[in-house]
C-alpha cells in the first residue's frame, strides 16, 4: 500500500514539474540580433590642387563617394588639417579655405558614420601653391565622319592638368557667328569634355567648333578651331520614282520616260501615306500637331514600324508600331515641339514607314527665336508656283522691324532647296537695317533639277540673332522632242503602221461593199429579163441567189406562188435602188466624173447578154478617154451619140444603169 502511494506521489510530482516548465517556456521572449552594416566607400576621393590666394568651394559631394545599404542617415566629418579650413555644408558638399598667403601640401581623411559604425575614406592630398600652367588638350574629334543638316553630333576632347581640372564649355559657329554654351563641371588631373548638338547649318556650309577648359587655379585654355563641311543629303530609296536620264546635265523626258513613270505609278502598292510631306514653322517654346493618315490598299493585313530620322528631339509620334487590316486606315498624330533652348534654324528630317515596303515622309521645320526684334516673310507669287528646269523663280521677301531696333548691319541669305536640305542655287546680300524693307529676289532652277516640290528659303541675321522663313513651289519636267523621237522611234513606227493598216481595212471594206452592190444590180437586171421571157424556174433560182447574197432567205410558199414571188422581186428591186441612191450620195465626186465621160453608139444586145453590153461600154469609154483634144463639132456629135444610145436602151427595155454602177464599170 505504501508502495502505491509513493508511485502516485511520483507521477503527480512529474506532472506538476512538467506543467511548471511549459508555463515558464510560454513566458520566455526570444530575440534575434541582426548586425548593422557600416557605410561603404564606393570610389576613391581624388586629390585637389589650386593656386595660392584662392578658395576651392563646393569641390565635391561626399554622397557621391559613400553609401549606407541599410538606409541609415550618414554623418560626415574629417580629420583636422593645419592652415586649411574644411567646411561640409547641409548638402554634404565640401569646400576648402586655406589661410591667407599659405602654400604647401596637406592631407586629410573623411569619415562617414551611422548610429553604430564609422567608415574612413582614402587619404586625400591638397596641393596649394603657384599654378600658372593651364589645362592641356589633345585628340579633338566627333562621332560622325559625314555630317548632314539636322544631324546630332557628339564632340569630344581629352584634357590634363598639373593640379586639377575645374570645368569646360563648348563653342560653335554654324555660319551665323560663334555661340557659347553653358559650362560643364569636371575634375581630376585628366578628363574628357563631351558635348552633343544638332547641326542646323545648311549643306556646303563650313562649321567651326572648339572646347575651352579651366583648372582650379582658373587657368584657361582652348583648343584650336576645328571644322567640317555639311554634306549634301541624298534622297532615300523609295521616295520618288526613278528619274529620267541626264543628257549633258539637262533632264530630258521622252515618251519612254513617261511610259516608265506611268508603269511605276501604276505599280501595285500596299499602302498610301497622306500627306506626302510636312512643312512646319514654329517659334522657340511652341508646338504644333498634325495628322498623318496611312491606308492599307493591299489584300492582307500589314504590320507597320515607324521611326524618326534626324529630328528625334523635335518630332514625336502617337504610335510607332501597329497593324492595319486590308482596306483599313489609321491616323497617327505627329507633334512638332520646339524647346526654348532649340537653336533658331531650318531643320530637315524624315519619318520612316516600314511594312512590306519602306517609304519616307520628308519634314522641313523652320524654328525662329521667341523674342526677336525683327522678322522675315517669304512669298513666291502664283505665276512662279510652277516652273521648268532652267527657269527663274522670283520671291517677295519682307524684312520687318518689330521693336524699333537701332541701326545694325544685316545679312540676307536666300536659296532654293529641296525637302532633303540640298541647295540648288543661292545668293547673299549685306545692308544696313533700321526699318522695314522689301526685296524681290530671283534664283534659277538648275537644268538637272528633278520634278517635285522645292523651297525658296530666306534667312536674315545680325548680332541680335536670326530670322528665317520659306515658301514652296513645284518644278516640272521639260519635254525634249528630238530626244523623244530618237529614243522612241520603234514605238512611233509601230503606231504609224497601225494607222496605215486601219486605213487599208476601211478602203477594202468600202470596195467590197461597192462590188456587192454592182453584182446585185446585174443579177437583178438578169432576173427581170428572165421574168419577161417567162423563164420562171431560172428566175426563181436567180432570185434565191440574190436573196442569199443580200443576206435574206426565201420561203417555200413564196417559191410556189408566182404572184407573190413577183411582189417579192419588186420589193427587192426597190430596196436595191434605195441602197444604190445612198451609195450615190456618199460619192458625189465619182458621179460627176461619170457624167463627164462620153459614150459612143453601141448596138443593142439581147436582154440575156447584158454582161457583154457592159463590157462594150467599158471599151467605148476607154476609147473616148484617149482623145481629149477633139474640136467642138466632135463634141456635139458625141452628145448626139449619147442620146441615141439612151433611146435605144429604152426601146430594148433595158433599165438605165445607176451612176454608181457606171462609176464602178469605168474603174
């Protein structure tokens, strides 16, 4: 019994101890300590040098050299330096203030600390002394070997300095004088100056450029002026049909050229673009929006890819990639934006449209200064809106004084350009400007100019700035006859042969018609004679032949009924006489010739021998024709003979021949 009691007490004690342990475990809080990373030095702080008697302010920013990946705030400090005061401002920029007249070398260390750690920088040396040597340059260059108008170009130059570089700035002259751009900071004893700009100078203009730089001692040095010539831009493929041949520098458009152009224009295209080009005028800070419509005229869906060439910072599209179903169209918004810092000039570029074929939409953009004391306006009169190669184009140019500017020397430049910036003719004039002026200038379109749209461009510039404007006109192709005749001889020969063949066919058709009428008339006379002689069977056979030759059929009832047959024969005779009269009216000259012919006396023949009689008449007429010089008495006898022949024909009941038939017999 005692043993059982001890066991129960032991079990109870065990359970009690277990419960106390679980209770203690539930009240225990477990903590995990995560270490904090210190700030890190991400790059070496360079050494600095400057001349005696100067301060070096805002030399660098410590945030560019230290970072805390935990996101903790960093506090900066530095080791003490004799004779130089170090100031770290609220933006963590460092400035150095040496004692007056001090020169020498000092060094220091910068510290970056967060709540738990501290990180030191590399040892930074400060060189303070006499510095009279400016920065040195080498390897000036650009990233484009060929530069077109509106191209973006990167200019570079390498620099070194015995103490430390401070800043650089870029200068360029694009035909209107030197322009300076804002200074750009750089540091170290060696570095590279870089500047990107869009070239606004027109083709064939020489552009000059250079860099200037100074060091921490404010010693300045500039590169030698560099230069390049703006190249003529070639027309991209697919923009215009193949041009005609140039013969002696002159565009000669022949028939074959026109045929080739028609074939090219009628060539199946998959899509069309409207409008074919853009001409926009803006002021600095202004924008303009246009719509470009692309239509799929093919038989399948087309995927399009659009891009801007040479005007990426001035022209923007609403969409660049899309699909148009067959027969559908899409309108693309084109935004032209001139920023306030865009240099005033004329810019050229392209919208490239790619699908199953590639097309280009030329862009011409005039940008004028926002606040300028003068302006210019160009207008091509209507009578010069369309000209031929080799002809002269006139333009009215108005130069306006907008702010009563003082008298200044002005230069007026004007030129003929195409929509790709190529210059075909130009002129320049210098004058004194103090009030509004009006000019009427002319330029000549070269003989080799291809047909299409062109621009009459004018630019006025002086020390205060420049103003520009332009107007469009069309150049057509000149047609040269001799060249056309030489190159198209085969086509002309074939055309003439076709005309001759057509005339021969008409003459042959008329001759066959006359022959048919004559044959019908002779057969009808024979038919009448057969009816009079009561040879009905032969008359019926001849009547059937006449009807077949005339293109009509004879019914069996008509053949069996003699009276009805006679009526049919009479109708046929009347119809034939009407056709003979019509033929007679068509050839009145032949009838007059027949009347002038003289006929000798001919013995009457039997009615069934009509053909022999006609042949005798032909012989008589030929005999008369051989004696044109007989006297008047002979003529009177001939008239009596003709009357005798007529009376004998009536007596023998042979019908008189129509004039048309006489004419055919004569011939």
